[in-house]
C-alpha cells in the first residue's frame, strides 16, 4: 500500500498548478463571467501544447496516452483556481466518450483534433422535469430510413454555444437511448447561455427536426444506457477531483488568513473556535482527497469502482459545502465582497455537487450497494 | 404559563395585519427578494419596486405606524415589548419594506440617552422618515473587536474634526446621516474613550465608496473621513460615553431578527414542494424532502420561541443578553439551513439564477445561499455570540 503520488504524478500536479496559477489565476473567473465565450483561446492553445486535452487519448491518435489519474491531477489543479472553460466538457466528457464508443474512423478524425486543441465538445443529457441520471429523457431520435432526426430540449449543456459538436443523448429510435454528435450550426439547433450560479457557460439547447447523418452516431443506436451510466460515473468522479482542488485552495487560504488577521490584539487563529474550524476542514479535505484518489486509482487500474465513486461524490459534496462555508466564516465580512475571490470557491463547490448526482443521489446509490433489500 | 397572545395583543396584531395587507401591492410577495437572516439582498429589483417601497413607507408615516413603538409623548403608542415583537414579526413575515434602522434603533436610543438638543435635532426628522441613518461601527481593523476603532474625533471650538475610515456600512449611500462611533479620548480606557457622533453624508471630506457584495448588490460601502468638520451639537449624549450608548442601541436591536421571514421562507419552500412532481411522484412524498422540511419547521418553531422569550424578558424589565445572543445564533444558523435545504430540494435547478430562464422560486434559493453567508457574520459573528453565551451567560472563564 502506498497512498502517495509517484514521481511522475507529482510532476504533473505541480507543473499543472504552476501553469494555471500563471495563466489562469482565480481572478480570471471574474473576467470571464461577462465574456461571451467564457474562456481564453490563448490559454486553451497553451494547454494543448502541454498535451492536456490529449491527456487520456492514446498515443496512436496523437494523445499523451495517460490514464484517469493523470487527468484527475490536472482537474484537481484546475479546481484550485476555479477554472471554468471547455476543458471538462471536451476532455472528461467528450473525449472520454469518443475513446470508449467511437468507431476507428471517428477516432482517427476527432481524437487528434481534440489533442491539438482544435475541437470543443459538450454533452447534453439533462432536461427540464428530469432529475439526475438517465430516466425521463424526452428528446427523441427517429430514423427516417435515410438519416436520423432529433427533436427536444436540453438544459445545462456546458459550452454548447462554442462547441464544435454537442454529444446529445436521446430516446430512440425505438426503445433504448442513443448518442449522436450534433453540429450546433445545423438548421434547427438553438443554444443560449444560462445565468448560472458558478458562472460556467451552461446553455439551454433546443433541437427542432435536426437531421443527423449516420456517420455522427456514437456507439450503438438504442443501446447506450449502460455506457452512459459508466460515462456519468466517470464524470462524477472527475467532478470529485475538481472539488478536491476547490476545497484545498479555500482551506489553505483560510489557514493563512487565520494566521495573519488580528483582532483583540492576537491572530484570530489563536482562538480555539477558529482552530477547530480549521481542524474540521483538515478532516474534510483529506478525506475528500483520499477517497477520490482511491476511486481514481481503481478506474485507472480498470477495477470496478461504482460504489467507491458514489461514496467519493457523496463525501466530497458534503465536505465542499462545509469547507467553503467555514472559509467564509473565518474571513468575516471581507469574504462577502464580490471583489474578494472566495465566493468563486463557494459557488464552484456547490456547482460541482449538483453535477452528475448530488450528495443524496450518491448516498442512495451507495445504500443500494449495501445489499439492504 | 400562557403560550398564546392576550386579547389586546391579538387585536393589535389583527389591526396591523390589515394595514400591511391593504398597503402592500398585491404581488409584492413575488417581488421581494430578501433572504431571512441575510444582510445583503436588501435591494429591490426594479425602479417600480423602489417606488412601491417608498409609497408603503409613506403610508406608514401617514397612518402612524412608522413610530408605533415610540413612547406616547413622541407620537408613538408606547407599545409593550411583546407588541413590538408582534410588529416586527408581522412586518417581516409579509416582507414589508418597513425596517428603518433610524426609527427602530437611533430614534429610541436618542429618546433614552440623548440631550434635549439631540431630541430636537433628530427625533422629528426620524419620525417623518426624512432622516435615515447608517451604522458606522466597523472599521477594517475593528470588526469583532469593536473597541479598537481608530477613527478619531477631535474637538475644535464648536466642531469635531473626524478622520478615519468605516467599512461594511450598509446603505450608507441610501441614507443621509451616519451614526458614527469615533475615539474622542486617545489616552482613555478602551471603553470610556469613544463617542457617538451623527455625520451628515454631505459634509466636505466624507467619501462613500460602494462595495458590491457577492450577490451582485450594492448593499454596503466604505466611508472615508478626511478632516470632516461636524457641529459639536451632533454629539449624542455625553462625550466618551459612546460605548454605553452603543449597548442601549443594541437593546433596541435585539428583536430585529426578521423572525417572520423564516416562517415565510419555510412556506415558500413547502409551496414549491407541493406544486412539484419528480419522477411521476409528488415531491412531498420523498422521505428526504419530508425530513428536511420537518427539521426546518421544528427549527423555525424554536427560533420563534426564543424570540417570544426575549420579548417577555424585556417586558419584565430584564436585559436579555445571553438570550438575545442565542436568538441571533439560532436564527442566523437557520438562515443557512434554510438556504442549504432549498438548494438541495431544487437540485440541479438550484443553479439557475434567473426566473426568466426558469429559475424556480423566483431565483430565491441561490440568492439566499449567497446571502446566508452574511447572516452568521454581520451584527456579531456566530463565534462571538457563542463566546457571549459561554462567558457572560454560563460564567465560564475567558482565559
Ligand atoms: C475509554 C477510555 C480509555 C482510556 N484509556 C487510557 C489508557 O489506556 N491510558 C491512559 O493513560 N489514559 C487512558 N484514558 C484517559 C484519556 O487519555 C483521558 O481521558 C483523556 O486524555 C482526557 O483527559 P480527562 O479525562 O482528564 O479529561 P480532561 O483533560 O479534564 O478534559 C475534559 C474536557 O475538556 C476538554 N479539554 C481539555 N483540554 C482542552 C483544551 N486544551 N482545549 C479544548 N478542550 C479541552 C476535553 O476535550 C474534555 O472534553 C482513557 C479514557 C477513556 C475514556
Ligand atoms: C452584509 C454585512 C453588512 C454589515 N453591515 C454593517 C453596518 O451597516 N455597519 C457596521 O458597522 N458593520 C456592518 N457589518 C460588519 C459586521 O459587524 C462585522 O463583519 C462583524 O462584526 C465581524 O467583523 P469582521 O468581518 O471584521 O470579522 P473579524 O472580526 O475579523 O472575524 C474573523 C473571524 O474571526 C472570528 N473571531 C474574531 N474574534 C474572535 C474571538 N474572540 N473568538 C472566536 N472567534 C473570533 C470571527 O468569528 C470570524 O469568524 C456588516 C457585515 C456584513 C457581512
């Protein structure tokens, strides 16, 4: 047993932190929230030079050939600066889906472009009146004999407005679920950004009689439920790692502040109430990291990880709310200012919790695995 | 023991309720967006909201509700503290734009400890709603440790000259006078060297810089004093007695916890649950949701009881200090709990901020989830309230 990062993993993490601190400090979130695109193309290109977009893409498709742990470490570093932008949706969702489900032709065409930073992808699952998971999807895909026709409306499609392809989950043809790649410029597609809590560019997307060429089918028509469940678990875990970074940074900043802020002639960190807040954060942050790393390691090893992922998502979600709320409490009124960066962490922590299943959803899934009934 | 209102209290409550209902625009509940316990979302959304709030206030002045809690000789009704508590409860339940700290805090404080001159200068204007004040207590280095304020006021002839800085000054930009504590004796004892001085915002040398809070609302400010010359008659009471007056002012603040807003918030959330189905079943049948709402309902009940207890103690002539700290603690922690539960119940839809884009409950949940941060910080943090309960209340040693 060795719970430490290897030398190479340590290097990935520290170089990612360094790069992001310089290129994408947390203040960028403030600049980007009013930017229609919501990210800097320049930084995106630099990430591609470092090979980030291709981190999990096999070398034969011009990727880095890394495993899930490598991606995990980059996501953790991104969490530390609350990095928004198309990395998550392109790499942790889009590339992952194509690697798993793509035909040889699709992989050859798309994966090298993703590695180069030339493609932006998004995944469209959620719909109004739907909850977490895959039940209740009403967007339909019908087969006309020639091509396929997509109709429906999606919510929370991150970066749909700048995507080259939206990977859209739909019901049909017939019984099961399918995934198709939709070019958002096709006739009948409309995307508009939503005003959301953590300033990501979440969009609503509507599809009205959108014709989809057969070449854009991902995986097997009508047989994608199991695969999608796997992808959503994977995405939930990726969110855990992002969350770990978010709360690590909020925690560190709070301890620093507790040491430097003086009231009553002494550092507020000398008050036991504040010390106990900080100590509680240690348990939350370390617990979140260990349980997320464990699940990431299992995924990287190709071991079953569903229950570990659900436990990780439930714990990190709860921990993240506690840690970021305590960070605000320790900082006092200054943290209630927009000018002060801490609220980006508080927002991001909550947004990560609601993505791909919240605490309650994953506790239920964990309970399901306990064999209670 | 009597866990119900007296006939007189009931009659007062009914009269008040009738006034509020008739004076508020019928769709006010869909527009008011303040969060129970929060200090940051006090702004209304549109110009129309602001106008309606003003007109409600004017009706209060016209019909004598504005100063209803004041002694009879100053135009009030000389209410009991219980009636006062009922007043705050009903107005906050209906989220009426009625809370004006000058009538609730400064007016009564001046009436109690002010000089005759103070009363002449300030009381009539406050009563008519023409004078509105902001609280100038906190400074960058004096938050929880209020006694360490550095703003100075030096007497020069019949003026004080103020220098220094205040911060977190809520609504300083929307009121016309500051109720400022400043050090008037640089060598004196921590608690016997500060004074309360009223400063006209328009005096040369006063600079108000807006601070935008995390909800995106301009609710508070930094205020700078650069050789600000204030008439000496703006000193409230006696020089160097400011800290004691502050305690008096605090007594008047004790019932201002927006208690009714918590019940309203719970009802709003229950209403959403009632109207909503999830996975083909009523949301109200979900055991997790039921448990959350039931826990909050019990918490709201506890908060109300702490509230009525504080009012009872005041009517008995006792000064509730531990009890009001417990009230502040329990309500503001409830503010957070209610926000958490709202977000959890809305799930993914809690991320939507804009009602026009489908945000449930008028977008209140995410705003509340932000505003509740201020609840446990503003007006004395939760840690400070716990310290007060432990040391002053239980006699635990502080070292
Ligand atoms: C089941 C059990 C088995 C044990 N086995 C052993 C054993 O095998 N060998 C052995 O040597 N001892 C043993 N102990 C004793 C144990 O180490 C002591 O109980 C423990 O160190 C606390 O000391 P105390 O009981 O005197 O409580 P105190 O030290 O008097 O503490 C009383 C309370 O004050 C709090 N407190 C004390 N100091 C602080 C502080 N600085 N800040 C904040 N809070 C504080 C404590 O948390 C506690 O709540 C055992 C105790 C138990 C309950
Ligand atoms: C929305 C909002 C509106 C406000 N409006 C006004 C206003 O109108 N006028 C005004 O004057 N002020 C106002 N305030 C300021 C408010 O009174 C202060 O924020 C509060 O007193 C805390 O001070 P601080 O923010 O400097 O935090 P600090 O005092 O620096 O506290 C930082 C942390 O240390 C903790 N701490 C400090 N001392 C101790 C101790 N002895 N023991 C244990 N823990 C301790 C605190 O609990 C907190 O967690 C407002 C604040 C907010 C958030």
